[in-house]
C-alpha cells in the first residue's frame, strides 16, 4: 500500500515587483520507502518534526529527500534527514558521495515512485510520479514542484510564466502537458492538490508554446 500525504499546502502571494510571500507544498510518501518531497524554509524545522510525529514517523526513518528544484523554499530542512539519499533537482547525493543519474529516462527510487526531469521553472526541475490505488483504481499522483505553481495557473498561465525561467517557457509548457496527461492528481508547488480533468488537459495542450 502506498500513501501520499500532503503535510503542508504551499502558498504564494505577490505583494509587488520586489516582494512575495511563499512557502512550498511539503509531501510525505509512505511506500516501500519513506520519501519526503520539498522541505520548506529553514524556519519550518520544528513544524516538520511535529507533523511527522503525527504520521508515526521520525526524520531518521526517511529514506529519500526529494527537492523538486533548488530554490530556498524547497530545501530548507534537508539536513533533518541524514539517513536519506538526497535528490535535489538533478543532483543526487548521500553525504559526500554524488551519483550521476540520468533523470531524463526516469529514476525509479522504489517500485511505486519514479522521478522524471521536468525542466522549465529552473533547468533542473524534477517531478515525482507516484503510482497508487484509489478506490480500487490505479492512480497517478504527480508532485510537480513549481512546474505547476497552483491550480489557478491552468486558466491564467501568466502565474507560472512570471515565476519561471523565461528562456525555458517553451520547455515548461511542453512538460506541463506531458505531466498532466499522465497524472490523475497534481500536487503543485504552491497550492493544494487538485484532481485532473480532461478539460484541464485540453487547456494545457492548447497552451504549448511552439
Ligand atoms: Zn517554489
């Protein structure tokens, strides 16, 4: 049995051109391995320890830390998890040992969980794909980091476009379509999880920049 538990919903609010309030979505996957995806800011250490206790787990029992990209609001508490392999974007390491993984072909970290490269927001962005079962049906959860900022960016693409790497907008638009085509649920970088609909898939396909 594989469980996907959103520990904290991310959020983001732009105040003006210079200031934004944001924190990332933080997700726990309980599969054949224990995995935490995106570890929020350095100010959230105690919050993360406490929420893990609620889910009967301690930082020592986490096998993998996955950060969807290297921005400060996604990596702040990686050092809580020193028994884990760390996958920070396309950089994979355990302590001083660094591993060369080809994420383009996908990195299967356990039978239910695969990591794929989804460049766009940054050149090194990754998405976590989790195969689970919901009401007897096989279901794919995509934990996308800022490939999808929040559900609202489907109808208003300026939201993700303003926050990402300008040169990679074309790539990001293709990656968004690829991921939404295979996902049943998306857990975005800065908003609550949402159910994918065929209308959303069509909308995203029409937004591919050619
Ligand atoms: Zn972010």
